[in-house]
């Protein structure tokens, strides 16, 4: 397993990659668009080239992009759907420019139209997103916590969409988020529960189609349908089951990525020394040494 974290890049993306390596990452996740905005930035070939060089220099592969949170390809609203298609297409194109191998996105909510309609809408949107975008970038559907019409809280939702798009099988996969599994009611906090969740995911989705894990603890109760992240060991997911999940042989091929809060020395100033200690703790839970 490769292991890293989501890194804030700000105005210094190359420096952020050096920091990622210093805190113990050998993989990384970034945003390439505003996570809460609809407009993708203009291309900057010089900056993109420097970023790709930094990935190579600091051996941060794979690099994963997380798409904007606003995207909802399952929306019954035509305006929202069209904006989502356009922005996710732009994200895939920018991901290729930045040397990323995959884009993770939240598959969204059916908005009251029902799961079946939402999944069909989602599949149609993905088909439009993938047509003509860079073949080397894989699109990963992220599981969700459920509630409020959200899709992806059941493995069957994710498998159904993959099955609707056989022509794009080579460019589609799944990202499993541990906090989302917990919020959806999968008890990965006990060894038997972790084993059961993995067995179900393999039977329904096929774990060969899961190249990325989001490794997050959470302060919320099992089955709460609430999406909140906590640093590893500071939430409520028991470590024994968490370790069983992360160390499972069927997930050995994956890349684990923290999406946890970064401690701060003062407001707005990250405490990277503390985050390195957190990375060490997380990697130990997964049975990995620091690189």
C-alpha cells in the first residue's frame, strides 16, 4: 500500500509536495479547482510542468485529484447537472495536466427523484464526462454516508453505475472512505465487521476496482449518516477493526490517503511536525513504515 494525505497547495504547490514528502507521504491528493466554486482556473503550462517535476522528485505517485464538492451528476435539475458535467470534464483535463492518475468525486444526491432515477442520471452524466477526456485519468466514484437522498451509501449503488457503463470499464473505479463507511453503518471498528465490509465490497463491486482509500476517523456515531472527519485515533472508530481493515490483503494494492484536519500552530499556520506524528500513527495502524 502507498500512503499519503490530501495536501493544501495554495499558491505554492511545489513547496506543498516537498512538505508532503517531509511528513511521510509517498502518495498525495490535491484539488486542481476551487473545491467550492464552479469555475475552473485557466491552464498554466509552466506551473503544471513544475508540479509534475515535483511529483517525480519527491516520489509522490500516484497523485490523486479530488473534484469540487459542488458537483452532483445525479441532480434532477438540468442547470445543476450541466454545470456538474462541464466542471468534472474540466477537472479530468486539469488532472492530466498535473500528472494525476485519477479523479475522485462525490456522486451526489438524487434530489427527491428516487435512487433508480438518480443512478440513471448519474450514469448518463459520467458517460458525457468521459467522452473525449484524457484516457490516462481514471474516474473514481466515492462512497457516501447516506441520508438526504445521497447515493453511494450502499455498495449496490456503486456497482449499479459501473454496470451501466461497460464501455468505460477501464476508466472507472471506486474510492472507499472509511469515515463514510462508518457513517453508512458498516462497523469497521471490529475485526469481524471490517472483514464483513471488505467481503461485501469484493463480492458486489470487486476490490480490484478500488485503487484508492480515504483513511479518516470520525467523531460521529456508527450509522449516523453524518460526514465529519477526525484525525486517526481521535475519533470513535476503534483501532482494532480499523487496523484489520487497512491491513487486509485484498486492499494491499490500494493507495491510502488521509483527509483529516491538519493541526495548527496558530490560526492559518499548519503544524507540520504534529501532522508528521499523525502520519506516523496512521501508517503504523496500516502496518506501514515511514518512507
